[in-house]
C-alpha cells in the first residue's frame, strides 16, 4: 500500500538510541517486521500517512525487505493524528511526562 511520510509526524517522537536501533534491526533481520506499520487515512487529502513505525520502515527500506504488513486505523473524530502518535508512544516507551505537557500546549 502506498503511503506518505510526514516529517512533522515522524519528528514528534524522540529518536531511539543507537543501541535500541541496532537491536530493532537485528530483530527485524531475524524475525521480519512483526508489527504492522500503522497508517491513517486523511479524507481531506485523500492519502494514507504513516503514524507508527517510522524507524521500522527505515530499517525495512535499508535492508531491502519487501514483506511487511500495514494496518489502517480510523481515529476518533475528536482526535488529531499528532495526539494519537504521542499517546501510542507514551504507552510503549519511557517518555517523560514533561513531554506530554509540552505536547499539550502546542
């Protein structure tokens, strides 16, 4: 499926450390990309946007892998994709609560 990578979506989340990226790449080499890349369809623009899996996608592309899954989600009407991205990452990684406070005032 074709999708667009928006820099402002990708840049919302602090990058992983070199060790974390190395571990992710090793897992993808060994197991393939287990988790689907998450896409959001923007009805106004008529395009799918990557909202979760930016680092996995970069690794997939660098390794030249052809097989990976995507999953299209529908956001609640009152939720912006930026909000979903931060909330999704907060549940996975040790993002500082100050980050959420900073995000909420943007």
